[in-house]
C-alpha cells in the first residue's frame, strides 16, 4: 500500500509579512526590533512630518541573516534544550511553534518568515492576555535562539577546520587537541549516542517482525520468516553488542536485550505458523491424486480425450478474467481522468481571470485606486471556482468508490487494493498538489509581487503618507485573507478525500466491499461545497 503523507494542518500563508527591515551582516549581533509602519520614500518628503504618531502592537521580533529554514530548525533545537520554555507543538510546513513559559505558564506562538529583503524574521506572539514579563520572556527566547545559531556556526567551522576555530579578528579561540598528542591527559570518552538509537530501532523492528510473522506467515510462507526474522535478529544482536562494548548506558543495554528476546520469539512463532501456509492446498491435491489413482485406465483415457478435444474450456475463464480486469480498470481510469481534468480547468480559469484583472488595474497607483475592485472580484472568483471544483471532485470520488464496490463484489479476483491506490495517487497526491502549486504558490505570489511588493511599494510624491499607507495595508489584508481561505478549503477537501481512501482501504483489508458508510461520511464532510 502507498504510505500516505501527513495530512496538512494549519495554513502556511503569509509567506511574506509587511515588516520593513534591513539586512543584517552575519558577523554582527542581531538586534530585536518591533514591526513598524513602512518608512516614507526618499523623495524629498520629511519623514518626521509624513509619519503620524501611533501606538504599535508590542510583538517582539528579530531579524536574522540566515534563511527561514535554518532559523526554524535552530529554533526547534533551542526549544528542545530550553530551560525557560517548553515546546508544545511545531508545524514544519508554515514554520510556527507553540511554546509555554516555564516561569508563569504564559503561552506564545513563534513564527519564522522569509524577509523579502533577505534573511528571515522571527516573531513571538502572545496567545491571550499579554503578561507583565512579556519583554523579559522574549529576551530570554531570542537569547537562546541566538546561542543555538552561534553554536551551529562554530560546529560547522570546526568541521571544516578541526585544527582551530578562529574569531573575526583572526585569533585562535579554540583548538581541539588530538588524544595522545602533546603528553596531555586523554579526555573522557562520551557515550556513543547512536547506540541508544540503534537499540530503540532494533526493538521497534523486533516488535513489528513479531506482529507480521504471526499474522502474515500463514499466508505468505517460510520466506517471510527467513527475511524479516533474521534481519530483526541481526539488528538486535548488533545493538546488544554495541550497548555492552561501546556505550556504558544501562537503558541501551536493557532495550537491546529486550529487542533480542523479542526477535528470537518472533522467529520461533514464525516457524510455528509456517505449516499453516500449506495445509489446505496440499490436502486437496493429495485427495485428487488418490482419487485419480483409484480410477481405471479407461477412465483416464476418457478424461485425456475430453481434455484434448476441449482445450478452450480451460482457457476461457482466464481470458474472461483478464478482460474483466482490463474493463474495470478502464472504467475507473475514466473517472480519475475526469477529476484531473476538472482540476486543470479550474486552474486555467483562475489564471485567465488573473490576466484579465491585471489588464483592468493597469500599471500605476492611480489606475490601481480606480480599479482595485477588480482584484477583489478575482479573490471572489477564486473562492467560487474552487468551491465548484471541490463539488465536482466530491461527486467523482463517490462515483469511483461506488463503481469499485460493485466490481469488487461481483468479481472475487479483482485487485481492488491496487485500483484504490490508483485513485489515491492520481487525485490525492497529484491533482491536489498541482492545484496547490498553480494557485497558492504561484497565482497568489504573483499578486503579492505585482501589487503589494511592487506597484504599492514606493509612495508617490503627490500622495499623502496616510493615504498610501492605508491603500497598501488594505491590499495586504485582502490578499492575506483570500490566500488563507483558499488554503483552508483546500486542506479540508484534501483531508476528506484522504479519510475516504483510508476508510475504503480498511474495508478492502477486511474483505468487505460495501463502502456505503464510508461514502456517507465523506458526503457529510463535503456538504460545504455544494451549491446553496
């Protein structure tokens, strides 16, 4: 079976955040900043007059020269070792983490974003009422994050040049000495951390082997015992040797010993179940052989004569079965092809509407002010077109499962499991991901680059700062809300399709081909896309 991917959760939107910042040199310490309103363009206007006094939300943030991926990974590593915070949940897709302060129990959401000017920006946003220690907590958090990034840089530098790690002034600050050189004392040997992971992996594999050998050996035969059982036993033996010879750790030894015992038990139970794999068929064959031996030579000749005169009778069922399989697969492929075509049509329609919208808005701020409603209409069109698409996908998925149920019920030789996998790959893995790439990753990003980060990026000389700032803020909010709504509906529909696939797969595993309940649950989840 195909291993399903992790179902998407929260919305990874806001790839760009309207935070104006300056790039920071990698060798300079990074400073915490507060999000500020965009600075007035260098066009001769006095910034002290152009910028009104206003109270900004106290959301501590900090800029980093590293990419968002590097900073996000360092943030997770720092939180796992943090003495001031606990990591509650992390989302690798949108690069956010929910954390809790160990001192007063305050909760925060930390978000890592790409900086349009280079590097990345990290924000720590309080969840609920802001505590009195908000600023102190943010300083502790950013201190731990900066320390983790610095340690990673030092580690990378040490790997490139193990002889010495030099600071920015060229002075040697750390020079690890090889053991046994210079007459110095040997440093104490650290326990090998990989031994613990090897023992855990060996135990997990042993448990899986135990379950599979008990369940599947009667169906598959002795080869599964030799392959899976011996691999599990070999890994357990290696983990046991490593735990006693290389790592003075009691936990590793216990885990490795348990893994070895479970592996031996799995082998024993696997061999016990091997005879069950061949009891039914040989008995039938032996009975037929004995009955054949009791017949006379004349009856054998009659049977041979009939078999020779009617060879087509033995070949026709196999040919019919092959033809039925091909016909069933062809009918189901037409359904998946129609679903894929619906995704492509909606993507093309949204792209064409965007081209039409860009022509209406024009290339100046004045024309944008006059025709900005066209962009609002495009957001609405994306929403309505997507809802209509998901309605078609829902109908197509139901039709596919109903057809598969009918065919599997009438044909006991039908490979329903493989046909279900075809639906999963064509719709869940390919069609949904292509639509996401075309609209969420491409169309919305083009809108952002063209208007918020392009046409509205610089304030015209003949426009008041407040008017320009309001216009730009409105553009970002409309873009962000629409993009977030698109992701939410996309995630809901994709999750519903996966649940349908999983439910039907469970029915097929149990040799049950009535998918009525799974289809009804799917239809309830997708009622939001039906025309009102």
